[in-house]
C-alpha cells in the first residue's frame, strides 16, 4: 500500500496526515501546537515549527512505521524568515497577522508613481502589513543590524522544506504572496525589491520558484521525495479540486474567500490579492484577519463552550434583533484598518446572550462576504471550509446570507489533504484533479439557505455599522 504525507504548518499547529495513494484513506495523523501569538507583534521562531513538525510526524509514525513515498508541506503564507550566510535563522519569523509593518506598507505603496494601481499591475497585489515585502522594509527600518546580516529570505514552508532537503525553493503560489513576485510575468520583480532597500543580492537571497510538476528534493537520510509545497489557501484549493466559478469561504484564525481563474487578477484597490495557485492557474483571494477568534472571544465572554455558543446563535433571529458586531478585534486587513478595534452597534436594553452570539457570527461572515463580492462572478459551488465549518451556526449563517446551497466537505484537514494531493500527484505522475477525484475529497454535506431570511437587510445593517467603526 503506497503512502504519501501532507503537512499543514499553520499559525496554531503543525498537522500531518498520512494517506493511501490509491484510495486517499487517512492511515495515520499527528498534531503538535505552535506557540500562541497575536497582533500587533505576531512572531514565532522557526525552530518551534521544526519541533512541532517532528512531534506531529512522530505521532503519525513518519518516517518509521508509516513511511511515505513522498510528502509535501503547506504552511501559513507571507511570514518572513531571514537567514545569515551560514543558513542560521537571524530572528523570530514575523507572521502574516503581524501588523507592525503597516507604516512600511503605506510607504511602499507611495513609492511607486502610480501608487496602488501600479503595484497591482506589477505583482497582482497591493502591499499591506501582511505581505512579506512590507515586513522586509520593517526589518531594514527597525533592525538594521539584522538587515545587514541577512543573506537569505524564505517563507514558512520554504524554510521547513529547506530543513528537510537542503534546497532553498518555493512555489509560484506562495511566491505570489510576497509582494515581489509577479504571477503574470512568472518572475521576481527586482524593481519592487529595490524599493525595500539595497545591500542584499536578491538573485542569491531568494528561493528558486519551482514549476507545479517539480520536486524540491529528498528528505535527507530517508530517500522520501519532497514536493514543492505551497501556501495554506493554495493547498486547500488543491484538496477541493477547485474549478473556475467555485467560491471558497474559509473561516479559521483568519477568514479567506477565493476562487480560481485562468487569467491573473490585478485589483488596484488592493482588496483582492492576485495570487497564483499551485497548479499553474490563478487564485484571486480576499483575506480578513478576524474570523473564528472573534466567535471564540464572544463564547468566552458568554461562558459558553462551542456547542452552547452554537445553540445560542441559532436561537436568535437573523439580524440578531438589530445588534451588529463589527469584528475588527485585532485590526483588520480587509478593509485595510490595521489599527481598528471591534464595535457593537444597535445595543439595546433587551439584548440577550443569543443576540450577542448571533451578531458575532454574522459580523464575521458579513465582513468576509463584503470582500468576496470583489472577486467577480462566482456561479459555481459555494464551499465552506476551515475550523469553523464544523459550527452549525456558521453553516446556517453562510447559507442564509449567500442565499445559495453551501457544500461543507467531509475532509476536515483540507490543507494537509491538499498537500498530500500534491505529493501523490507528483510521486505517481498524474493530474492533481485525478487524485482529488479518486480520493472523493469533494464529498460533503449540503446546507440549503432559508430563503425567508432578508439577507440584504442583514448585510446592509452590517455595512452601515462598519462604515462608522
């Protein structure tokens, strides 16, 4: 029985799934936590990722009793890992949700004559605090000694792949989230890197961008093939076998909405990130910083576990009796409000715990849907994924506010599953979609919308509150 492994090195934990190549059945799995972190300074040391990877692999029996023929690593996007000339990590990695580089993002946008529009043309995206290019400028501005010693710049999945294979590589999906690689050109943009600063030989400092059908190398001393890896959202798209017109709504620590296109996107407002994907297509994406952690915070305030919180939210009417939560708890990326905080609007003396729970879920969903509208037409499936997809309240609110049937895939660890799809396709030399189809990763539950819900009114009330927040 040939095996492959998929790795999800997320913000919160490292998860490993070992799957049978033929059926896709999960043979073993492992999980190990990463150190907790929160904005504005959100950092983790890469050695903690490596320790969690080793622990998760050990729990899954990798590379021992469950020895895969190949594995692939997916990880949180955007994070900045800087190495010295000997390959040693110089400082903790700044993560995607670190907002300290917000002034640097603004300065970079202003540095091009055409501002945001020129950035969108150059690399498909407009820098925010999340992007690696902004974090690089922060490093030069705030830690010049580290900047001078920087010889290599990697992303989280690049660094883990480097630790396994000794190769400094990345994939086109994660490269497109840096702010200095162009999906339309398929190349790094040295002119954009020059805006960060001089003194770094970028031709040497940046990893090679692998083609979708390339391998990064072998896991040292094991002979296990290592795929190119990718970012977490690109891995999810692989796991879902995403088709043009499909809309994915993902609610985890962050919220993301994305679809797949045949042509690169370039949104001059910067709301839509014009990413590439791991298959050779393009993945326009909108990301919010505040998703399930908002409802976790509301549940904590109500003294409710997840099950009780769901029951409270479902017991309230749509619209939460006029209570609206704007969920910008830790600043926000979409809209670009890094210094914002959450607000409650429409608070009345008859407010109930049920109203608060419902308002928290609706606020998170409304904010992501507002961004998703900018992706353009999505007339295919609506897929709900991420940790919050297990929540009956999220399922109900997403279906009601989109007014469309919502598919909730049965596979819970879709990032790890997508990484395993990549490993399987490359190890046996077949199409990514063929693996997804054989493994039946598109199977799931369908939630029908309640068409009696006035979704337009709920979303309009949210939009009005958000404008004032």
